[in-house]
C-alpha cells in the first residue's frame, strides 16, 4: 500500500513510501526511491489508524497484494 506524499514521506530522502507489512504494534515501510526501510507507529501518518494501518492489516489478513 502506497502512502500519499501529503501524509508522509521517507525520512531519508523525502520520496514516497510503500507499506510492506504491519503487525499489532507497527507498520513496516520502504522508500520507493532510496530503498530505506524502517518501522513506524500505526498512526505515523496522522489518519487515526483508519486508512493506512487498517488497510495494511486488512491486506495482511487477506494474504497480501499484487503490487
């Protein structure tokens, strides 16, 4: 799941992030430009955990995505 750049950007280079996984306490993100990968808290993008975290957990429970 890609993070809209208005909500969050890579802390290293400022490019777009992709959420690669999530668990009950964190989300794992990877930069599409520089490849930096790190963990963030579920509400790291200020959406109240309703867009990105919920979406990432749903994808995880459904078996992933085709990207």
